[in-house]
C-alpha cells in the first residue's frame, strides 16, 4: 500500500509576504513559517494580512509542529494569530525564537507555548517525517533551509537565501552540506524566487560596510541611517562606522529598539558600552558626534523616518547639513511613499543618500540573484521543482532557470496558494485544492473585515456619505418631521443648499408615493429612498456616496 505525500502553500507561493507552507504525509502535517503581510493603500484600515488557516483548523489533530526558517515579519508575523486557534510546538533557531518571543509577549501567549531551539545540526522526528537542516545566508541571523525525509523521498525547502562567501556575521550557506543533500537524492525542491529576474550573483554584505564608513567620515552633521530593524548585519555596520568616527548612537522606532535588544542579549550584535544614548540627548550633543539608527526605510508615515521628515518627531530634528542614508531598497509598491519622504528630507536641507543598493552601495539584497538560484538547483538536483516566494513573473523566470540547469521540462509546478502537489511512487501531480486566501487583521479583530466592509470603506473614502433622518407617525407612517439630510465627505453644505433642498423634496415625494403597507416595511421604505436619492445625486454630481436612511417612529 502506497501513501500520499502532499505539498502546498496557504500563503507566499505566488506573492511576497505571509509565507506559510505545509507538508503532509498520511496523518502527519508539518507547517513551515507563518508570516504576515502589510496591506497596500486599497485595504483601508487593515493592519496586517495573514494566511487563511481554516484547513489547519479542520486538521489540527494532524499537526506535529511549526518550523520557522528565520525571523523576518513575512515568516513570523502570523504566529500569534495561529497559536490563538491552534496551540502547537514551534521549532526555530536562537535568534528567530527571540524575535518570536517579542510577539508572543505582546499577545500574552508565552506561558502556553512550547518553543524548541534548533540549529543546522538538529535532527527531528515529527510523526513519520524526519527533518534535518542546513544553514543559509540571508539578511538576518540564524537562517535555515529544511530537508524533509519521508518514505516517498526527500523534500527540500531552501528558506530565504543567497550565497555570500564573506557575510558580516560569518554565517555562510553550507555548500558542502547542500551538495551532500543533493547527492542523496531530492524528490522535490521548494526554492525562493524573489530575485529570479536579476542576473549575476548577489553582492556581498562586506561592500556595504566600506561605503557606510566612507559616508560617516564625510558627514559634518548628524548621520541618520534608516534600514530594516531585523537587518542585524546592517546595524552592526552602523555601529562599526560610529566607532570609526567616534559617534554616539541613538535608536528610534519600537521595532529597532526591540530587535537590537534581542540581538545584543543573544550575542548577535556587539555595541560598546556608553555608545547608546537616549533620543532626547541627540540635540544636546555636537551634531558631528551623533548618529541615529531608525525605522521607516519603506516610507511608512508613522515610522521614525516618516515623522522626522515631517518635523513631527518630538525629541530629534533633522537640520540643514545632516546626512540621511536609506540603507534599504524600496519594496515594490512602496516607491511613491519613499519618494515623498525623500522630497521632505531635501526640503529640510539634508544630504540624502538614496536609490537602489547597487547605485549607492548602502544596501545589498538578502535574496539570491539568478546565479545563486542556479547554484542551489545544481547542487540539489531535484526531480521536481516548485518555485515559491515571488510574484508570478518571478516564478516563471525561476522555472526557466531550473530548466537551464537540468530540471526536466514539465517537472516544475507554478502554483497558487491552496494548489496541492501530491507525490506518490515518485510521480507528482497537481489535481486538487485546499482552502487558502487572505485573513485581515483590523485592530483586535481577526477575519471580521471582508470584501463588503472594504467596499464600504472605499466608497466612504471616495464619495463620502449622506445620512437622511426621517420621523414618521407610528399609526399612518406619514412624515412628521424631516427629512434632515446630513453629509460627510460628499459636498460642502453651505455651497450646496439648493442641492440639499431639492433632495429633501425628492425624499418627501418618494415617501408620499409609497402605499401605506410599503411605508410600514422599513426595508422597503429605506430601499426606495436609497434608490431615488442615489439616482438623483449621480445625475447631478456624478458621485455615488454611501446613503444611510434613519427612520424614527413616534
């Protein structure tokens, strides 16, 4: 009797963000990563997007654990929300667990969660699935690739990786171990595709350090550096530049303070005693002896750099002659927000170093370019290939790279979230789906906001609202007072008195023309008012505001 091995993603396979992958063999199910994704401007009021875990809830008795490849938000951001529904053990490296613990403490989940420390030499047995690991380089410490040893064959998940032979933290991708894994035979490879369109090899982190030192030495005023809080290598490079130029260092942004705290506590970051200062001390010191490390490199308005650029940060100001370094490239979709902040910084008189990492030397990607991806494929030599962690065009580029180094044409699966690859007797097929999609986090509510609520929010943001208040006689349902029409975000009432007057007369006419039994049915009454008012307003204004009739009986 043969047994089915299934691989699928609930998030992250044809997108960049909210990564969650599932491997299932018979009655044993293992999850890889559980990330979150920040919303774009169309998702009004949404704080975070996480994967739909309805399939996991239905099969929670089969889940043997969650393995986390590394500590970036798009790989750990959804963990607290998963644990609130399904309490399962989490396996991760020391630094990654430190990042996860910050989230669990915030959500009051530390006491009830089992956290297991692993490293590249660990071996696990989760049900019928054996698991081993290999180290990879990325832009955050302690990153792992995963090998699943199943009766059907070995499955490899690379995690996020690049091949950097001179990394800042000396954590290299383990070429020898990866080659050994390939020699032992790999049935299927899941490999990230973020930079599948970019030719060549990813530049080394060492390049950034020399450029950072040079910028610090040239700066006369304060130096502001904005980067991802989780990029501990970049933080260490800023610290090294401060040592070189005898500067004190202030940290701005909650995530920056938290990550630096975890990195120092666990030995991944070295900062000399006396270097760190409080934000309120910055403007009291000689500008040439101060540096500021802050969040906001992606143009977030409420992050530290956004508030600094608009002069709204309480304790620190940017003055003419200060240097601002954006040590991160904009994530696709964030370019406009980043440009707005850069414009504001120039208006403040700052010297701004910005642009792609290749032009400024202040950033290198943590994701492998085409030659890195081809090297991974060449070492692993998979029978089947599933490109992940990239938009559709990136997945297709990665497929072409795989075929160029020997993966047989037709053995690559370009999937969407929820599409299942089943492997049986060495043969892979994609014929079925599981539920997958987005779950929206809005404040403390999870999953309560759906497409209808978002549609209403968009309508309110675009055309405003019109509230119509009517008081009816309870016995015959004729109008006693009103209608009173209140608008918000639709028209300026003082300059639209004729429109409002005509609108009120139309409402009176609409109500009076209804039969008595129709006026008694509030749903019918409201529907007729909304229809007539909506048609009238669109005819005269070409707008479609939200219309809210409020009926009062006395």
